[in-house]
C-alpha cells in the first residue's frame, strides 16, 4: 500500500505570539491506529489535533493526510479523506433539532438528498443509542446525550479519521461512561482515531499507543502496557502519579 | 406608559379650556370645522411619505449593513480595514450635512461622470438615511455575529460547510435573535430622523406641519400633534417588534 500512514507530521511548530504551543512535533499515525494523547493543560495536545484538521494554522513543518500534503493556512481541507471531530464543549447547533444537526453536513456538504440524509442520521442515532431524542433540541438533552449526538454528527460525514478533543472533560462523572462506550465501539470497528483525554482506563482499553506531551513537545510515547508500567521520564512519572491518584 | 399618555392629553386639553388669553387654539385642527378638517387631512397625509421613506431606507440599511459587517469577521486585513474605515467615516457625519451633500452635491459628481441623474427629495432622503444608518446596523451585525461562540464556526467547518453555508445555516439563525432588538431600535431612529427630509422639501409629517404653521401661525398645537404622530408610529413599531421577538424567541435568554 502506498499510503501506509493516515497522518504524517514532520517538524510541526506553532507559536501563539511569544508562547510556543508546538515544538517540532514528529508523529505518524497508521490507518486503523488508535492514539491517545495525554499531558498537562497547555502542553499542546489540543493544538496538535486542531492542526491535523485545519482548525489551526501552523508556522513550520509538514502535515500529510493519507499522503496529501496540507496547506499550513486554515483554509486547508481534505475532501475524500474526511476528518471528523468531537469537541469538549459538544458545539451542537442549538437552533436545530438533533436530527437536523446530523443532516446538515450530509445534505449541504455531501449533497445527499433529504431522504438519504435522514436514513443515515437515524441509523447513527441508533448506533449512539438515542434514537428517541431525534426531534428534541440539544439543550433538552443531558451532557452525555449531547456528546453522543456530536459523535453521531461527525460520523454522518463518514470520516476516515476521528479526532476527539477531551470528549468527556465537560461531562458530569456519571455520564462519562456512556460516551466512552460509544467511542470504544467505534474503535472496535476499526476507525482510525486520535483522542485527547485524561481517562486512563479508557486509554488502557483502547489505545494502540499513548503519547505524553509537555511544553509543546512529545515527551514520551509507548504502548499502553509499557506506558503505565515503565514510564521513562520524570515528567511523565509525575503526571501519571497525579492523575492516577484520583 | 399609557398613563403618561393620558396625562399629557389631559394637560393639553385642560390647558385649552382654562386659559382665557387663548394660549391654546385647538381650532386649527378641530375636525368639526371645515378649515380644521382640511388641516388635519393635510397633516396626517404626511404619514404616507414618512412611512414609505423609513421602510425603504431601513431595508437598504439592513442590506448595506450586512455587506459592511461581514468583512469585519474575515481574516483578511484589507477587508477588515474597509469595514473600519466605512463605519468610522459614515458614523462621524451628522445626518443634516450628509443630506445636503447627497441632495445638492451628489448630482454634480454624477453629472461629471456622465450620468445625468436627478436625485429628488424622496430618494435623496432615502440614500442619506440608509447610508448614515448602515454604519450602525453594521456594528449591530458584527456584535451579534461575534456573540456566537467560535465553536459553532469550527463545528460547521468540521462537517464540511463552506463560509456561505456556515453563515446561512449556523451563524445567522442564531445571531438574528440577538440582532433583532437593536435593529428595531435603529428602525425607530430612522423614522425619527426622516424628519430631516423636510429640509430638502420632502412632503412628510414635519414638512407638512411646518407649512401649516406658516399659514395658520399656531405652532404649539400643530407641533404637539406632530409629536403625537411620531409617537403613534414608534409605538406601532414597538408592538410589531415585540411580536416578532416572541416568534423568533429573542426574548428568551440564550442557552448554548
């Protein structure tokens, strides 16, 4: 196969004014691979995945998506290799019903007919286990349900790669598992994904590789087994100690 | 509100009864006399121009305002500059000088460009009101659109919507509910400022009042009526907007 990597990142660097958010990042992600990124806040995790789908522009380096080099400006977008994204704050469209949230992308962007979009949306609502909420407005749902709608909305575009930016950080504790369950299912089906999260139990279960970032650099990366058993660096040890104590 | 109206009314009517010197002379607009009725018809006839003028100017202003506001949200520095220059420049010109400039000056410029356009009082007033107001509507749009969280635009981008689609299906429907109340304010402003059109001879409410004042010499009664004419117009708009707000849900607090 010509394109062995879904995402290829070389020397990625980005600054916000004086603050260096990303410092020469090198990262290759294989098709079907599940990568979990963790690290303290401000370490550049979100910025990294936002560069992958063009929500953030970057200063230096190269990003290729399935072999196609990306433009460092924000305009860049891949069409045949769609990248879905799930945000910490859900970012559902509050003026539209759940089903309309799902149908919008397929109809306006992919040009599907209303009927086809509806069928696809209904199927995905089944998959995230909330078919009965189709006609409600997002603010009538619980946080966990809203996040599942957001996942379904991203899947409606039939992405080849899914990015999750702290998908459970804004949720009440009792709703975290219902969202993680959906993501685990998705992982089992073979979706390539990059997940920024502090849920280490989830990381152990799903990840092929865990990446620890700090100060805009990748400090350490390893398989989940090795990562938790034998952290290599002091910074990583300290971080793990802090979050695993909870 | 209603009580204050009644108070005013009582004050004025009592005023007419109780002053032997005849400070008040409501006979000029007494509908039971022929002359009074003619005067009333003439004065109230000004509603037509005032309303037509205001509505056309408001629609133009809403349109121009949007065209001016959108570049403010772009990443392009030149487009942003265009927005700033337009808003700051137009906002700083008082309405009356701009009216004179459009009515007396613009035709000269057009003529020098080979366009033989005669700008009459009606269109002169509309152009002036629309442009002068558009700087304010542009700022209202900008505030409304910028109040929608950035996450909405980002979410729209991740499901492949382009700029136009994002505005049309995601941002504007949400922004509109927030924009409507201040936009209504601007409409009221236009209605009131349309009085300036009297200066260039537009036969609207104020001009007609002035003309009767000159012939009858009863400024107090006629200008009092004039004030109430504007009051009625503005109250009607307010009620209309309330209704629209309810329909759009602008009166609910935002929840996103």
